[in-house]
């Protein structure tokens, strides 16, 4: 048999689907998971207990009230894309018929744990403000770890990241995750734990909706952040954890401060402190200058007052001296006048003479006739003898 091309084989398959009338506009029941809108086209899958089917709908508004895990009946036709060799079920209508089995289990467990108090706020631990080391529970193969490292080290390169590698879905994933939480709970060298994985369907995220993992988080001694899926994804551990982050990258942002912002805020604080100190010092300098001027004015006034006091004292002393000297001059004048009055020379100058005979002779009877005596005139002396006495 001659070989045919891939295009021809895919075309034949498409023609078979298109030609079969029984496959046109048929209803199919299943559970919605993995819904994603791209360029106004909804891509999702339907599943039951044993199989899954890829679907596409060009009318996303039909699914506004449909969420992950809902059981629906979709109407449409199978379509085989020749170029990509893919099978899709083209949906042209949808009717919600209930909740899917997994979603029912999710709600049942959520209700149970909520009644037991595992979601209560009083059990939640405070996330440390100064984190030096983060424990991350995720797969080393996924992009989640790289996202956390990139965001963390871009914002603060000094933070360490400790990875506990686990499966994030599939068989035994919940056991590995719970074991990792229990081990990191007793690891003193980390400050906080992040349980993380990327987005996915309810089935993909089921390991994080198990009671085993939920109770491990509840009993953990370290603060735990859940960062599972996308912002619209919710799992049981989101309610048990101490904090929920919408994405793994958001968890890294929540746990780290931007070192650039920290530097800027520190610079702002420093500049404000510098201004406060500068203003304080300037105010003290101004106060000192005011006090200095007051002191200099006081000193000037004091010196002027002292100078005036000294000048007044000097003037008083000089006046006292002048008065004393004048008084002494006056007294000397009186004494001089008195002395002049009793000065013998003055008497002699008036025509009188002084007689001496060994002593001043005041009376005639004192003269001895047998001795010479002196007669003192103003301009000289005469030696004389007594020839005769007459009373």
C-alpha cells in the first residue's frame, strides 16, 4: 500500500467526523475543568470518572455562570483540526446540571474543617516582618521555584531560599507535601514556609485539597503562606494557611521588602533626621547668638556703669582732695596770717627793737647795768651799755 501524507490522513479523519450525522449537535455530560479564555475563545475539558475530552467554545459568555468543577451538559459536534491533528468538541450550548464529584468532595471537606475551627483567625500566626530565610515546598522542575527566586532576589538579594522538592500533583503528592510541611515545621533555620505550585484544574490542584495536607498546615509551628494556582484558584489550604497569596510570585513579594525602596525610605528618614538636626543646631546657634548679644550688651552696660562709677569715685576723691588741700591752704593762710601778726620781724619793721642780754629783755629791771646788751633792729644789731635806768 502506498504511503499517504499526514495532511491527507488528517483530512480523511475530519471528513469521517463531518460526514457522520449522528455526531452533529449531540449532548455530552461531564465535569468542567481546566477552563481558559484566549482571544475571546474558551478552552476547557470535560471529564467523568474514566475519561476526559477537550472542548472549545467560541461563545465564552455561555459559561459566565459555570465554574471549575461544575457538572454540565454541553451541546455541540466533534471537530478534527487537520493542521494540528487535534480533536476538539465544538460547544454551541451549555446547561448546568449540578456540581462535579471533586467539587462536592471539596465543599464537604471545607465544611468539615471549618466546623472544626481550622480556618479560625485566632489560630493564624503572624508573618514575620524581617525575614532572612524562606522555606519553599514545590517541585524543583517547575517554573514556580524560578518565579519565587527571581522576585525574591530582585527585591532583596540577601534572603536565602530553602527548597523542599515534592510532587505537586498525581499519586502520593499529598503525602510528600504533608511530610515536607512537618519537617520544615521543626527546622529552626527558616522564618516562614511557602507552599506553592502553578495553576491548573481542580483535579491538578487536588493534592492541596486533601485533609492530610490541611491538618499538616494547621499543626505547623512556622507561619505558612499558600501560593497555589492562579488568583482565581482556591484550595482548602488557602483557608487553613496563615496567609494566602494569589500567585507564587505574589507570595515572594509579600515576604520581601524591596531593598531599593528600603534604601530610599532610609535616605528619606536620614534626610529628615539631618534636617531636624540642622534646624535644631541652627536654632541653638541663633539662641546662643541672642544670648551672646544680650551678654555683650549686659557686659557693655556693666563696664559703662563701672566706668561711670569709677569716674564718679575718682571725681569724688579728686574733689575731696581738692577740698582737703584747699582747707589746708585756708588753714595755712590763717596760720600764716597769725604768724605774720606775731612775727618779731614785722614788729621790728614797724620801728620797734628787740633787746637781748643773754635772753630777751622784756622789762627794764631785767637789764644788768654792768653788762652789754644787744639792740636788734630790722636791719642789724647794736651793742650798748646801760648808763642810767629810769622807770
